[in-house]
């Protein structure tokens, strides 16, 4: 009974969250939503001096400087996304939750690949993390990972077309034992 009451209280509290009017991604803290700043990502493509038929081509990777995000979140975070004006029809559909790989002084994830005469575009499923989305008001969506996140680096990636670099709203999940 007590657990059920706490669950209902948590749901009603979550729906009363006042998301700021500015478009963007917000992490829900006990004090309220905190804005996560989007960072433009650089896309790195492998370069071959001589193309070799039948040999894998490589992957295009989106990269961001730093081995850790500034914002640390819990393993079961809740986010709110307010879409820019005029984008209400796509909702949160333009966001992809990705797990980042650390590499020297940066973090990266694959955005497309090319191998043995075939190419793919879009973020491979092995780099994506499933999340649930629910519209809570016009232009505002609640986002939650489908499962608790393991320690590591993550981000919501927003593709903005060929003319603008994609944005990454990055965050870290620390190991609970630390």
C-alpha cells in the first residue's frame, strides 16, 4: 500500500514539472529541471590513400572533446525535451540516445559505416540505447531510458541536417560503487 502511494505521488509530482519555455533538453533533479547544453559534434571519416575493392571502408564517427561530460546523472535519469517552435510534429523523434566510447581525449560514437561494397547511414543499433518518450504537454516530452544505465558516457544526439553540425546533449553515469 505504502509503495503504491509513493509511486502515485511520484507520478503526479513528475507531471507537475515546470519545464522552462526555452527549447532544449533538461535533466530532472530534486530541485527541478536543469538545462543540458548541446555541443556541436565533429564528424570524422576514415581516409584511404588507395581504395581497395572488397576491403571494408570504415565508419564515420561523431566526436566530442573531453573524456567526461560536465553533468553527472543517476542510472535511471528523467529528462524533458522542449522542441523548438515549429517542430512539434516531429516531437522527440529527432533525438537518439547513444552510448559514447572514450578514445584518448575525446568521446565518440558511430554515425554511419561502409564495408565491402555496402554503406549504411544513421547510427547503428549497437550504439543506441532504447528510451521511452511521452508527451506531457504541447511541445514537451518526458524521456527515460528503458532500462537503468550502466556507468559510462552517454548523450542525446540531435541531427540537424547537412548544413549544421549535429548536437550532443552529453552526460555521465557514474558507477554506484564510487
